[in-house]
C-alpha cells in the first residue's frame, strides 16, 4: 500500500472508476427528469438550461442559502408590509400586536329599554303635529333640568331596577339619564344638549308626543342652548327657588324673548324651602312670588312696554312648582284637581277651575265664614295659596319625617296613601320620596302647562318661517313649511352634530319643517354660506339612516314627518356648524334657500395655541381640530400667520372639555398647549389728523381716506343683525337717520360693513359727484370694498380685527383705461389707505371683558372685592338674595386677567362661592399702543398707562411680526416726509 502514496502523502495509485458512474454502478446519464425527452442527455448545456428553467434544479445549494422556513412576505402576502427589528423597541407592558379595542365614549343602552307606552303608538303620533310639542329645558347650572328630565324618563321607562341595585354612595347619585357622555358623568354637569322623545299624558288621560331637549346650564356652554332653541317652539325655564334668577337664566330669557319663543317657568327644588331654609309657609309664598317677579322683570327689561302680554303667573297656568329630585310637580290648576278628586264623593264637590283662580295672589281664605276675600276679614285668615297648598305640603313633610311608622300609616291612610310595612323602615329621604310620589301622582300638571302655553309645530312654523327662512314667503316651499306638510318637499334645518359612541363619525340632528325624512333619499346639503348667487357651499349626499334620538339610544325608523326632530346618518361630511337639507330638485324648478345661521348670545374670546408633541402627527391633529369644529357650535379654529394653530372658546371649562376631546376622542395624541391668551380688537378714538392717500403700484390711481370712531351702539346693531348691508339702500339710510341722527345722504352712501358684511365697521363713500366720475368709481367699488374688508380683518397694530371704526372715502383718482385699475392695483392700495388713516386717528387696543357674577355667603363678599381688584376688575353691585343667607356680587373682569380667577376665589373663600363669567363687552385698554417713550421691563407688570403698549408688543412678538408699528410703512414717502417736516410725526 505504501507505493500508492508519495512521501508527502499524495495519492499516486491507479485511477478510480469513471466519475460518470455512481457508487452503485448506475450511470448518472440514465436519470430521467419530468417532461424531459429521452435524448435530452445529447442536448447542449445551453438547451438544458432553457428546458430546466421551471423544473427541479440539480445545482449544489450551499447550507447558508437553503430556506428552511418561509419568509414573512410568503406567509402574509405581497400586499402586507412586514418589518424585521433586531432590537425590541416596545416596552414589555405593550403587546406586540395589540388587540382590537372597541372605543366607547358615551353610555348607551345595549337594547331598546322597556317603556310604558307602545313605540308604534309614538311613531303614529308623529303624523299628528297638533298633538306634538317641541320644547327645551333651559336654566342656570345645578337648577335641576337634568333631574326634571329624569322624572319624565322614570315615568315613561321601566328602569327602576337599576336604581334599586345601587348601594352606598351610588344610592344618592341621580339617574342623570341624558348625561350620556362619560366626561359629563365624571364632572357632574351637562356639556352637551341631549334630545329625547317621550309620550306623556295630561290630567284627562290624553297622550301627547313631547320632543324635549335638555340643555347645559353652565355659562360656558350657552352655544349648545342657542343651537337647541332654533329647533323648539317654546322654552321651559327651570329656576332654583333659593338662588333665583342667575346670570345664565337672564341670558336665556333675553335670547328666547328676542327669538320670539314662548316661555313657561318651573320653580324647582321646593324642598329646599322646607328642609334647608326652614322658612314658614307665609314667608315661602313671598319667596315664590319674588322668583316669579324676577323673571317677569327680566322679560319687561328685554322688551320694554310689551312685557305684560308675555307675563308669567301661576293663575295663568304657565308656572309649575316642582321638586325634581323627589319627582313631583304641580301647577295650581293640577293641585285644584287633587282637591276635586278627593272631595268628588261629597255632596258639595269642588269646581277645580274656579278654585284654581283663587289659589294665587292677594286672595285670603276665611275659615269660619268659609269664604274668599281680597282682604283678611277674620283673625285666622291666610292667603289661599298658603292655606290650601303650602301648609299641606309642609305638614306632609313634617309628619313623614317625624312620626313613628304606626302613626304615619294612620296619617297617610287619611290621604288614601298606603305603603308596604318594609317601606316605613327605609331611610327618611327615600320614605319622603315614596310618600310625595303617591301624594302628587304623575307629571300631568306639567303636560297641561306645556300643551296650553307652548304652540304646536303647525302653529310655531309661521314664526320660524318669517324669522329664519331667507327665501321668499310666496313660494310652494314656503307654503309647505307654513302648513307643516308631510307630503311636501323635504326641508330640514340641521342645528347640531352628535358624535357616534366611538367618536369616529357624526350624526346630524335637526327639525323637519316640510316633507318626510326617509333613509336612502338623495338630498342637497346647503351650508351657512350658500346663496343663489354663490352655490359653492353645497354638497350632494344620501341619507343612510333616520333615527328618533333618545340620548342613550336611537330608534331606527322608516321615516320622520314634518314637525318632528330627526337624527340623520350619512349627511354630515360637508356640515361644519349648521345646514339646510333640501331635495336634489324642487317642484317648478324653484330656487333653494337656507335658514339663517344660528345667532349665539356670546363670543369666543378665550384663546390657546396647540401643536403636536410629535411633529409627524400634525395631520392627525388637524383632523381632530376639524372634528372639534363640528362638535362644538361656538368653537373657532384658525392658523395664524406665524403658523400656530389657534383654538378660540368661551371660557376655561369649555376649553378644558375641547382639549380633552381633542386628546382622547378625536385625535388620540398628546398635544402641547400654550398659556391662554385672549382675542384683541383695534379701534380709533379720534378723526384722522390728515386726509391719508395711497397710490397704486403703477402710480396711475390714488385713494384718499379718513378714519373716525363710530357712535356707541352701531357696532352691536350691525352684529345682532338689526341693520344689514343686504337691505335696500333706503332702509339702511332710514335706520341710521332715525336711530343715530345721521345725514340721510351720507347714510345712503354706505358701501359696506366689514369684515364679511357683519363686521362692526363701516365703509362710506364721501366723495362729491362734481369731483369724481361716478361711473368710474362704481367700476372699482367692489375692489375698494375687498381692500377695506382685508384691512378690517387684520388691523395694523397687531393683526387683530378692527372694531367700531368708520372709513370715509374722501377722494379717488382713477386711470381712464380699465386695465390700469384692476383688482391687483386697487385692493392693496385700498387696504393701505385704510391702515394709514387708521394710524393717524389715535389708534387704541380693545380687550374683551367678562361680566362676573358670584353667589356665596354674606361674609365672603370682602374676599370678592380683594380678588377682583388684584386682576384689574371692579365690583358693579352687591346685595343679598331675598329670603336666603346668600349674597350676589356682580362686577367686570378683563378676560386676559381671568385665567385661574375661579380657583383663586375658591381658595380665598374656602370654596363657598360659585362664579359665572360671561363675555360682556369690548373695552379700550388704557394707554397709547404707539407710545415709544414707555419703558417695559422684563418680568415686571406694566403700569396702568403702559398696558396697551405691553399687549401690542407681546402680541406682535408671539405672531412673529416686526417689533414695532411704523406709520411710514403705509404712508406714501412724500406724504410721510412732509408730515415729519411739519412736526406732526415724531421720529
């Protein structure tokens, strides 16, 4: 064997067998592959490669190239993005693939809850508008609107079992059925309007359909109230008997009266007179009378001289006495019927209507003579209301609370009230609730009051048509709305958008004025800016669903006829705040008109800037802001020149709810929020020192203007719509001549209100026909107006809107060729002329001011004075609330100094005071904003006269503008030079 290898171990023996032959002696060439011809082994290598493209390969595969497992792409498919991460980027607390979450931000019934009426009967009632009432519960915070709604819900829904299951702290919690939002339940106050449709019976047992909307009571959420009042035919005003008419109640009364809505009054929390104030029945009568007169005084102040016909009084039947927490209510008419039913078997009996007439006012009952007189004739004579109504209620309370179960059972038996033995052993509050429920019965007195004093949808349609419809009143559509015609064209006003329970979409809530809203209908959605001349704000949509809205659940239906409220799905995409829904085509090719946008009774002046913590999430935040805009009627979102995204709201609580919804409901992200600031306005206090002119860039046109302040009251009249630029010229002229003593010729030459036709500024043509060619001037009228609108939208001091200013065009020089006086030349020149005349007319800064109303014990009043004075505020009046140990203080507080005011006040008064801050007016900030001699030191508060300068400089800095305002920027160079030489300008 040794000779087979050389000395280095290399093999030198005989050659092995051929490599073509395998170890088993089989020729490698004899292997046959699938689909291979027999003579394939004779083919060339190239041919074999071509044939074997799709067949099995006999090429050697290295270990590292072998695929033991399929790739992620092979498993999940080409269209799924797969990622391989070498390091674990997620914390252990997070699952690699999170489970699908069902988001739910509102409380909803799993199934339709059982009710004490037939739902088919309710839908049948919808076809009879005379039997329907559309009402709103409105009033101040914590005055019992939601509890009143609960009383009606408990009466109509079979949900008592869920209350009986509550134990401990939860037992004292109210049902709060219409507070469906989780945030509302956590805060314990309503933030959204909540509609419900219920079938209720009157004292005669007749059923009626009540469409009720429960509105928030906090002053920050009055935008929800305004949106709700557009849909109703009357308002049920709820007032706490102890606190009386508070600031929000005043606002609602004023708005309802100006909107032409009938009022009815519910004096709520009657138990507080007995249990809390412990005042005797005679004093309680005067307290009740005082509350009624407070409301009547507000009505009279709103429409001087006409308050008598809108007067509220128990003998009229439009005042209800209630204790919503114990679920009882009565009018003096329904209380008289209690007596009538009790004495029905006696020979004399009681004539309920005649008896009710004697139950209020200065009418006394003489027990010995058993007679009613205007004056007390006997020693024991008492007012009939005290004797027949209050004293029995007081006795009922005192017996129930103080007597032993055996004695109480005997006492109640005399009133035909029988309880189970176990019920006598319950808590005093629950026992009192049971006794009152048996004694007073259901809410039929409330139903009678509403049916008698609030019009049906048919009667209310005429007022809605005349007041809010923008189209002509002699068309078929108008006639259909007036008659509440179910077979007419579908005309519907959407006033509110409600988000779905998972907050991914919106449902549109509104009133059907004509026709029937059915699923599958193709409609046109007309926005607030729609008009026949400008049809841009219009979209086509298909109604996907139609529901009856019930707060915690919705009832799907095949159609909702005119006179009712409907919740629609599928039409919300193009709606921002409110809209009008009309068919795709109207009969006889009539033009479609909209209902007027909703008039709000406050302004958004509280301002914060928001930005995402992660910049890549900006699109997500913008989508959230769009949804916020839909959800809150009075929220405004805009982008400043500096690029910051600004959100404007009514107050601190409002903004807190908005930002919560942005973070949790609509955007699901973390955002940075700036310190709160406020909107400002710019104005003038004198007439321009000189006529200021501006030349177009091509030097062929010249516009000369003068700015001056407007008379007080004009700005408010324009904003409230008392005078409109769209009215005929003669009507505008007459308005200013009669109300403000303007020259008739001058007032007929008003060209525009600005900005945007509703702004509190006026552009007036003061040129003389002998000096200016009228035809040529008319050719540039629109472009001058656009320049004026641009100028008033962003003033020269700090790009805030101009307010309360009048711009007079004194002279216009125009090029003869039209090409040289186009919009590109005239618009910026008109703006510069406005700015220069504005800056030469002693410009001033204006800030919003809150009206501040505080209620608390008398010993906390001094603390209110101290806290207000520290924040540039002052007290207007203070005084006790009649019949209570409470005092009420009203004052004024600048919005920019109000941040944290409520917390500050609560600390100073140990939480005894409640505060309401409502936007009241615009006030001029002390000091000259252009005074360069003012020295502002960092981290030191500005002096009183330097406040305006301080605000202007800081606002400009925040917006990324140049440090100071210079007149030279807007004046023509030669005019500026001549003014400097004459000494009119300093520096």
